[in-house]
């Protein structure tokens, strides 16, 4: 291991070489030092900026069981006033987009992250997928009806799943599932070995197999698992090598070594965007069981810890993060239109080896026959849903007409500013304090200041210290710096009770300047804290609601009346403050049809009420309804000529912005005349949700930069964005 990496990345103790690694020549460089980049297609939008030396590999060894060493992690924002971070824009050159995915099992990415994966590959963006466990299950690669006659072979089943993943990615990238891969063993920063596969026809597509033992059960007690390692039930977790892997020796990892291994891969691939699973999926209130697979949950927490460690390294590209909902999406309305769902299903059928043709040339089989029994999963191929990052309220106008935009990069709040009068966007500036979760919301206060709200994850203090809480920061004066972060706590009793499952906050500000903060708790109801006249915050109180899902949204109309909306599986609930300073009442049923859960709300142009935006399930079509009080005052409006896609609809004054079926940002002018929007595609992939306002549309690209599409004045031709 190079001395440079020793200084940059704090790792567990170094051990001498005891295992030989076969190094082969791939794409003109040594596999142990593989660094493949590509030039993505240019984005058709103005961007505001937020290298790639690869460290020498560490020599592997077979570690013996030792007690895990402390894991240094960010503990959250500090208490000082926010000055610009020392990691300033000038110190960090712009980076081309690059994506790293971290999942627990082979197929988690195909079920829960596609079509984002296929869109990334088609865009030419470099993509690396990391599989934490071997996914060996019980070792039986068979449909349930055939399982009794098949001998268990965990190494063979792990290989079959790898073969299926390689076939699926080959097909997405080249159109042929048999496109060849170059497979090599690489040392990890945690002292073990991993397999690195590079698609020969498209070296920007890479797969990394850590081959750690899986739990073998969704929620049963299995101490030899990522769950057990996280909680200290075992000191080390062993490998489960697949048959046919170039990794020639077994190994074991401590908790710290798993974190170091993932952080080392981040340092190797240097992504600008990370996809990962949901570290707080919640529990069933009746049974107390987690709603997702334990490997999904704890694999995501290991990824969080690694990202926190990696964020401390100087000079790396800034990283945005997207979390994906797993098993809980089964009971929610489908988000994908038939065409997108069909494409996703075809990829899963390739992974599942549905046709049985042995074109991979191995006895283990060419795919996952367990999945072949039900390639749709539990409706998973008809949907994709972000667990965080759905707010469309992260851009605000200040009193002078300037604009401010906010996102999260490297676990810190990133802020951009566009001065009044047509100046260019400036930034980002990273505000001090780490641990911020993806997805923040912002509000303008009556005195001209701006406030930002979000959640942060606290990782210090071992497993018992894991929790999420709401935090806020606001400008000390209009146009001024942001003050210290303030914790508003959490309504949750403990992480053990509900896996810290809280939504992103929504905030409504009354005419008197007092804010009401609402979020969904792990019992699937809304809770709130309200600001008093002295600026202090009252206690958490339950607003009610049953089976609430997703993130709530809030808006204040032109008359100072406040509205809060939250989705259920079958409809939408509304709370309203009819008189400024009066009580927030609800929930009231809206009688709206089912939505795809993601909502957004904006004041209506005449000031009397708010407009709720949402999508029709299983189609991607856009819908809206107006409210003035606790019930709709308009019928549901359908917007014909849609661009499908999924996720929130951002509707500003005369502007719409959505994620299209292609994954690109789609923008359009709109009215309520019944005419279909004339959509324009901005050809770049973006994170989270767009924000459409009076002046234009903002989106954060996978490169971590702010992309801005200005509004076109009425009567002028549409010009290509810079």
C-alpha cells in the first residue's frame, strides 16, 4: 500500500502479504490499478461547478478475528456560525459524472434501482456496482418446485447469481448478454480480496464482488451477518467465495475493515454520485420486524459509515447520494409506465436465466433460478422509488431578487447563489457540519431571510448511538450568512423501535413568520413541532393520519393560510390552518385518487389556495388539483402529452419540471387551458427532484453541479440552454 493512501485514508492495521494476486493486463493497464473513465454526453444546461489518481493496491492477507476498532464518523453539524468551508470551489475542479452503486445482494440493484441504471449506462457515464455479500442464500439454485431435487452449493449459487448480473449488465450496455468480461482479483483496503469485472466492450461498466457472507434470512436472528457485525455480536464476518472467482483465498473482516473496504472503493472509483439502499426502512408496528431485508438495512449503514470516512479525504470529487426504497415499495402504487416496466422486467428475466440456455459455460448455471419463479418480485419491476430526496422546494428568491439553491454533497449542506440582474450562479459553498441526509427543503421568511431544513444521521457512539434527527439553519440577516445548525430532535423513541424511520421535513410559514414543521414518523402518522412567538419550538405532537407514506409537503397561499398534504396508499390527506395564527386542523380526506406517493404543492396564481401536483400510478402522467380550505375546489386536472417518468412534479408559476422516461430533465410552460405541455428535454441525468420557479428550473446533476434552465419570456422563441 502506498504511503499516500496511508495518510489519506485511516484504515485498520496493515498486514504482510500472504496471498498471491494474479494480475492481468486489461485495457492497456494493470487490473490492480484499473482506472477507466469516459466522456459523457454534454448536458444541455447551464452548470455551476461544485481528479482521479488511483491508489496503489494494498497487499491482502487472511486476517484473524480481532475486536473491531473504533470507526471515526461525522457526528453532525457543529455549533458555530457558518463560514464557507475550507473545501472551497477553487480547491476542487469540476468532475465529469461518475456513479458508484452499493447494494447488499446481487439483484438488489436490478429490482430497486432500475431504470436509473440503464439510463446511466446509455448516457455513457462511468458506472461501478459494488455487491457487499455473495448472496449465497441456502445454496439451492432452483425454482421452488424443483428445489427438493437440487443439492445445496453456496459457492455455485453465488456464481450463478454473478453470471446473471454479468449477463444483465452486458445486455443493458451492448444489447448482448454474452458480451465478455475481464475478471481479476484486487486487494481491498480492509485487508481482504475482491473480484473486479470489467465489460470488455464498454470498460466504463464495472462490477465489484466483495463476497462477504450474507445473513440467509430476511429478519431472523443471524449473528454471522452484516447485522451481527454492526452490533458487535461477532468480531469478524467471513467470506463466501463463489466458484470460478479469481479470488483465490478466504478472508475475514472486522466492522472497521468493512468500512475501510467500502471507503477504499470510493477512493478507487472516485464517484460524483452514489446509489445505495435505505438505512432506515422502518418496522412493522404490530410485529416489530423490519420492513426490509436486514442485509439491505445494515449494508446501507456500512455504506453511510464509509461515505462519512471518505468525506474527510482531501481532494476527492464531491459526492451526492440517492437512497432507494426496497421491500416496502411492494404495497405502494406502481410508479413506472408499461414501457419502462417492460424494459425493467426484461432485464430481470435475463438475470433469472429464464430461457435456460447455458451460454455462460459454467456448471453453476447462468442466472438466478429462484428469481425465475417470479421475475417481477413483489411488483418491484413495475416501480422505483427514492427513499429520500423528493423535495421540490430547495430554491428560494431573496428580497433583492437573487436566487439561492441548496443540496447535500459530502454529507454537508451545499449552497449556490445567483445574484439579481442576470448574473451567473456561484458556488457551491459547503456549510460546516456533516452527516446530512439527502433531500433538504427551504422556506423564505417574512423578514426576507431564508431557512433550510433537513435531517442528519448521527453515527457516533456505536450502534446504540445511531439515530436521525431534524436540523435547521437560517440566515442571520437577509442576504447574510447562515447561522449555526439547530437540532429540532426526532419524535422517535429509539432506533431499535423504528429504525429511525422519519421522512424529510416539510415546513409551512405563516404570515406572522412562525413555522410549522411536519414529518412522518415510523408509525406512519404525521407529527409536528410549531414555532412560538419567541422563536422557540414547542414539543413534538401527533397530527394523526393512518398509513401515511412518503414525504409530506407544505405550502402557504397568498392569504397566509397553511396547508399540509401527505399520501396514503389509496389517496391523500390534508391538514389546513384556515386562519393565520389559528390551529392546524386535520387530517381530512381529499377523495383524490391514488398517487405514486411523491407530492409537491405551490400557491395558485390568484393567491386563493394552493395547487397539489402528483402523478397517476402505472403511467407517469401528471395531475393536479386546487385546494382552498380542506377540500379540493377543482376537479383533478389531467395534463395530456406527458413524458412518463416517475417522481415528483415541480410546478412553478407557468413552468413544469419532471423526470422523464429517459431520466433526463423535462421542462415545459403550462397553463390550465387543457392544452398539453410542449416538453423540452435537457439532456443530462440528475439527482433527486427538480425545482421549477418563476425564473427557471434548477436540478442537481449526477456530477454534483447545479444545472439551470432559464424561463423563456412570453413571446420569445425557446433557445437552447447553455
